[in-house]
């Protein structure tokens, strides 16, 4: 009987982590910018963690070449040219039936600060620098941004939360690449981007780090006192396992203002500090 009740709670096992605050996770309103590989994986993880309100921004349609790394897309989606955001929202929702998932069929570049400021956390799951920088500039100072990227065996995650931003860490080479995509009047040029190499394995690892950063921030920013112990499902009372419950997160352990790099060929990863650039156009 007791085991049945324990097993009936979808989040019982994560509640057992000392200091875990399921409410802080559940009540976070999240936006996924991009419904591609990282967007699929991030949606999976956020819903499994218990996030109840997620918006998914993407105007693009599913193609068969997405299926090596987009866990929620099907061959049928590709055949009928389903919208990525709609296909992801429809398919991922089964992981958490109490969640509200809203597809937003827009180009990232058309969304303004009012849109991004509605959310508690934004996840940049994009494959191009222009859209990333748009999200970065419009979230800065309002909504913490978790940016992920992959290229073959390599991956990266950077968190922007008031300190240095994505643009602070750009090199002149990045800018030259960026400008190749725009005309001199700033309009997007219509040409086909070369496709980046992409693996499902790297995608999962990078999305895992992104979701983990969200969990730590949601706990660090929560104003609820941390609770210790676990809930006894027979009495619905919390059974303390320790005298002094603590938050498991230490803010300095997060990636805010830092850049995590992963090399899947050598299994090496490293964290680099990104200095806040005084001349940065976003906040300089
Ligand atoms: Zn900056």
C-alpha cells in the first residue's frame, strides 16, 4: 500500500534530493526559443522535471533530416510538413499531462522585449548566431537566458543572468560570420545556410546541462525556505531526515557569466569565465 502511494507521485524520486523544491521548478514559466534538436531535448527534461508552463517558439517545419536528433518528431510530421513548435507541443505533453504548452509560430527576430519578459527563464536552442543575439539582447536584465549549442561532438552552454552576455564573448571572427548573413541594410539575406553536423548524443548532453542550470537557478531564486526530508505518503507529512535542511545549490556553482565547453571525442569539459565587456552593445 505505502509503496503504491509513493510510486504514484511522478516527482517522488527527485523530491528525495536534499533541499529539493518541486514548487520552485513547477511554477517556473519557461520559453524554449527553437524547437529543433536542443528544443526537443530541453522540452523533454523540463516536462519530466515538472515545469507546468512552457512556450515554444519556432516558425520552421519538420523535415526528415531532423529525425536523427529530435526525439518528438516522426516521419509522419516530416511528410506532412508539420510545424516544429506544434509537433513538439503535441507530442511532448504526454510526459506531464498537467502542463500547458504553447506553440508560438514566429521568427525569433520578430519577438520583442515584452514577449521575452513574460517568462521566468528562457532557453536558447538555436542554430544561428543572429537569432541567439536577438534573444540575448531582448532577455538581458529581464529574463535569465540559458544558451546551448552543438556542433558534431562539441557542445557549449552559457548562462546570461545580469553579468556578461553572449555578445560580450564574441570575437571579431564571430561578427564577420554574423554579417555574412545580413545585407548592409540589416535585412536577412535569403540564402541557404550550410547545415551544421549534429549528433543526438551531444544534443542530449548539452540539453542536460541546460536543464540542470535551470534547476539550480530556480532553487537559488526561490524565496521559499528549503525543506528537508521526504513526504510520508500515508500521512502526507514531511519526515525530516536532518536538522538543518539546505539549498543544494550554491549560486557560484552555476554557469551565469561563464561558458561550459564539452568535447565528446576526448570527454573533456571546461568552464571559462566570460568578462563583462564595457563596450558591449547590449549593456555597455
Ligand atoms: Zn554583453
